[in-house]
C-alpha cells in the first residue's frame, strides 16, 4: 500500500501552530514511508474563506519547507462531485430529505431537554415520502440505528461508538451546498487518502464519516487524532497565549528549523532527545508514538531551540533568513557593508533570534542615529579622548585591515596610555556601534571596514569635544 496523507486547512485565517503541527505530522509520515502528501483547501465556508487566508496558508507551508506532492485542491471546485455523491446516497436509501423547519427543530430539542435527554435529531423525516410545500429540504444521512463503529485510532487506540448515539447528520444544506462531514469523506475517498492525521476535536466526527464511507462501499482510512496544544496555564492555546500565525514566528526571528523542531516535540518524543533535524524527524517519527495527553506550549524552549539552530545551521542558511529581517529595516546587505555570512559568524553566539541579530548588526550597514545616552556618558569622555584620537591615527595607516593587526594597535594604545584593554575597547565599541554590545572589538572593526571605522571615531571625538564645550 502506498501511504497517502493530507493536510486540509480551512482558509478562514492564518496557518496557526496547531495546524502547522498537524501538517508536519502528516508530512513526516508520508515522507518516512515514501508516500504522498496532499494539500487540500476546505473552502466551502464561502462567507469566511478568503484568498488572503489561502495565501497565508501557502506562505506558511513554504516557509516551513513542508512541500506537497499534490494540490492544492479546492473544495469549491468539486461541488459537482459532491452533488453526484449526495444523489447516490439518496438513490441507495442511505440519505433522505428532511423538511423540518428551524422552529420545529428547536422545539424538538427543548422537549428533549425537558425530558433530560441529549438534544438530537429524532429522525422524524426518515420515512417521509412526500415533499413539504414551501420548504427547501436539507439532506440527511440515514445513520444505522443498530451496531457499533470501531475506530482503531493510531493515538487513542480502539474506540467504540454506538450507532444509536449518532443522529442523522445533515450532508447537504437547504441551498444544496454540501457540509463538512460529506465533503471530507468524498475528498479522502477520491484522493485515496490512507492515513488521516487531524486534531482530536474531530474524533466525534469520525464514526459518522466511517458510516458514510461504508455506505459508499469504501473502507475508511487509518485515523490519528492528535491532542490539542495547551498554553502555559494549561488552557487551550489561544491568541492570549501568543498563538499567532506561523509567519509571525518568522517576523519574530525564528528559523523554520527551530519551529519544526519545537512542533514535533509537542506530543511526540524519541527518548530524551530534544534537538531534531528534519532528516532525523523523518527517519524517527512514528504516528503511533504520539501521546494522548495534550501538550503545553513552552515559549522558553522555543527560544532555546532557536538559538541552537542559529548556532548550528549552515552559515549561508542563517544569512538567507537574516536578509529578510535586514530588509525590514531598509538594509540591503548585498549593496553595502561587510559580507553577511561573516556577520552571522560574528553574531550567532550572542543572538537568540534573527530579529536580535538584525538589530545588533544594523550598524555594520548604516550609520546609527544616536549614541546610547548612558553608554556615551560613561565611555565618550574627556578622559577617553586621547586614547581614541591615538587609535584613530594608528588605524588610519594600518595595512592589512585584519582583526589580528587591529587588536595589536588597540593593545598598543592601551599600553601607551596605561589603560586596561577594556578601557580602550569599550569606548571604541560605543564610538563605532552606538552602544555597548558588539562582537569582539577587533572582529567588529574588521567587519565595519577601515573607512567607516575612521569616520565613526572622528564622529565620537567630535561628540566629546562638543559635550565638553
């Protein structure tokens, strides 16, 4: 059997963390078994579905690197097929027209509640033979009244559902449009889906979908209902916990590898291992090893993983993603300043996000607006001016412009002025970067370049002179 999985988001918003994890689990299972991963867009909710949401989902998938083998397929383009299946179910007696009005249905539910019963459709139109004038009917699936549905779920195990507890669900609305439980069944059948990975909030839909599939003469796929993701407070993850679009994590400076690594550990583990490359995930992931219990989102662990991947990813890969954040700050690293990969190498150890790296590296590519006030007050003073001026003159004639030679000149200035090395290095750092944080000062000046270094030392000396009147 060729494994075929699918990811089927609704385009009513962005690709969120829960959806991204579902997509990842489905993608990993297909890739591990040499199967196919299908992307299907469930856009039948015409009022809420938008092209912008579709684009956001596709953009999020692309950024994460979750490529699909087929699709995207859109349900709104498959309405003729759904109508065909609905008619087939009607013709075979597995579905019927229901003419109950909303008022009648609500009255029925109120009576059931008054009797202490679970509100549900009671099948009153099951045997109705004649249309009801003036009422556009819905179509209901004629669910079996006896027996049980066994769902052998990869996560939750063997779960039995009694058919008598399942009412006759609507599979076509009064305007003829199909409902979710019908479209998902037809799509999974037509697309040959063998394994369905989705959130466990869909578990109660599964026996109904199994019954529809069997009414169509098909065997259901293997289901895996993964647990929900909780916030740090133990409640369902929501916007108040910072549950935002996958692309927001990009904007906050996360590498896709870090987010994927984090997501795969939300509900799945392999011993005590915490760090997984995509290749390792693909090799080791098993849907049957996903935990039943809900997982709590831990922002600190995500930050830790991001720093790990910034530290250990290929330099060119980090540089490619850093380019986006520099661009957000109006910087084109290809047009000016030092080699971006050299900047990544200098900064990666001290930066936990690409936003932090971009902010701390901007001074390499453009002049800063002002000095950090506290840093300037402490380091750009009349006492530090002689050393800064001396270093400026020494660096003006330095050849070649390399970190080792630069370090030698800074050391010589410190000795000449009877200062500790830091008492020279820190004022230089403030002079060239505007603040007190940068890579080692010799590496910083090498990256900045000779012309820019001399110009910024001149600016700092002028700042001291102005401040001192």
